[in-house]
C-alpha cells in the first residue's frame, strides 16, 4: 500500500487497500455487515450505506501509527472472513483481539475493520461456526477478587490458583445488572458477550468475546443447567487446543499464527531493503532513507 500526500489520491489508495485485504468492495462489506445496525442503536442515528462509505476514516499518509493499525487489523479480519466462508467450515475461528468497536457510538465516522469484524460474526453464525476473539488482556481492575471467587467455587485453599474455569461477565441488557469492575467500561462490547477464562494456573486469566446473537442461539439454553452444558462443550474444545507444550494454557493455533506472522530482525532488514529499492526505482533518492537505529545505537 503506497499512500501519497495528496488527500484525494491517498483516499483512493485506501479504498484499493481495504478492498484487496477484505476481498470484497467496501459497499458490499458494509451492506452485509450488521455493524451499521449496532451503530444506529449505540449512536441514535441510522446512517445509509453510502454515508458510511463516505465517512470511513482513512488516515493521512503521515499518520504511520494509525495506518499500521488499520492495515494489520483489516488484513486479519479479511483472512478470518475468508476462512469462515471457505469450504473447510471449521468448528471455531479464533482471532487474537477483542470485539470492541471503537467508533460505534459516533454518528457517522467508522473504521473499515469494524465493519469487517461484524461481517465475520454474521457469516459465522449463519454457518454455525464459533467466531471468538481471545485476548491476553482482559482490561479489568481488581481481577484478584474474581480469581478468589473461582478458587472458592473450586474448594481450593488460599495460594492455590483455580484453573479450568470460565465466567460470563454480566450486562445490564442481558442480566439487568453489571459488575462494579465494568462500570463506565464498554464491557461486554456492543453486540458481544464476554467471558473470563483460565485454562491453566500458570497462564493469566484470558478474555473471550463472542457474538451476542451466536450466544443466544447456540449457548443460551432453556435453563441454567443447559446453558452451562453448552458453555462447557465450547470451553472443553478450547481447553484441548491449549494443551500443546509450546503454549500450555493458551490456544496453540493463536500462538502458531502469531509466530508465523511475526517478522524476525533479519526479515525486517530484508523487507526494508526491498522497499527502499522499489522507491529508488520509482525515482526517489536513496540518500533520503536513513536508519535512525544506526545513529542512536538501537537494534
């Protein structure tokens, strides 16, 4: 993705990048996703597909941090969507993130990956696939109090952490009450249900988000016992995926995906040289590219 300084041309490049990463046109993604319906509910304004396409946030070419976030997240969600729609039809698709929607309360502005993320939820529940976001950061204060509850429930003494447990975070919409720890926090996110889970005592408490409609149709039972049985079936599978010795207590597919997607220092240097060579071939001077780490002593 090459973003020029001219704003109009920069936006054209953003559109091309988004559509390549998502494998669909922007309008197609927004039309099929349920994000605009969640946004209408959260913001109090119902925006058209055309309006949302026009108001997509496309960072300026100099905004490197936001450019990286948008490209990486859109690529990740685009790959998840491709897997969900594939003939493989996996039982679960896991992504290393959350279902948080940063701009869902804004009237018109949105991030493209928010639409793709929610389209993954729509397509997954239509195909009976569990699309879950697993995060190593739950974002809750005083988590030790919840861990104490899990330990007491398991009948363990102080100093022995509980493992193989899960707890759904209540919400006002579903349960009529919320935890003190989630007050003033958008947790669970709009359109999602959030669980705290722990697969092994040596691994911190993880956060798992799932689509709220999937939860209501697949997990929520006629009574508490049936709901618990449905939850147990899901978490037993995820626990089994967390028994690889290379990432014990954490779903190994996520660990493996992270390792395969992360560039080594050698790969970074090689990639940097390729970019510079391409820029020089396009007419830029090689002298304008400087490696700050060489001057500052960083590696």
